C-alpha cells in the first residue's frame, strides 16, 4: 500500500491584492486636454514556491495612458493567489502555474484596476479577457528557441 500514488491536490488558499499604485504626474494641467489619450497595457505572470506544496502566482498589469508624450495616469497592480498544489506530475506543474492559476487571479486584477482608475476620477479601464494558454505557449516557445544553440551550416 505504501507505493500507491496520493490523490492530486489543487486548492486556492487565498487571493489578494499584493501591490497597487496610481500616479497622475501631470495633473491638473493634463486633465484639461481635450485630446483622446492613448492606452498601453502590459501584463506579466510570475510564480514562486512559498512552502512545500504551496505556491504564489502573481499577475501584474501596468496601464499607462498618455496624451502626446505626457502621462495622464499610470496604474500598476499586482494580484496574487496562494495555491496548494500537491501530487501532480512535474510536466503538469508549468501549465497549472502558467495557465490555471492566472485564470483564477486575473478577474480580481481586472476589477481592482477598473476600481483604481475610477477612484482617480477617470472612466474605468476594462482589461480585456486574456487567453493564458496562448500566452503560456508563446513563452514556452520563446524559451525553447532561446535555449537552442544557433546552427552554422558550412558547405565545402
């Protein structure tokens, strides 16, 4: 009986706002501009082991809005989740931490970013839905390409 595989465990321990900041460096003058601002949104996912079988997965959004070259506002928020993940095959850990966990955390991040922007006096910025599977696969492909040695073909 000792050689039986234990059942897989995947549980959400906690979801929390780890970090949030809002800057309006050019207020109040920039608020008088009539031009439509441009919006740039960057997302990042990171995961680390917090304890044996316990992992923290963070999704960070950086939203920068500008009119011409002046920043209207900059919001950065990091939403985190603590997950208990045990007895999974090693090849499943990457997709769980790069796809499943961010999908759980991301809706909270979307709400917090919209709330921060609204509380700053602007119309809310609604982050688009993200396909974390496609994002994860692109990262894996980029890492694989970076790891492959460049091949030099010579002809004699």
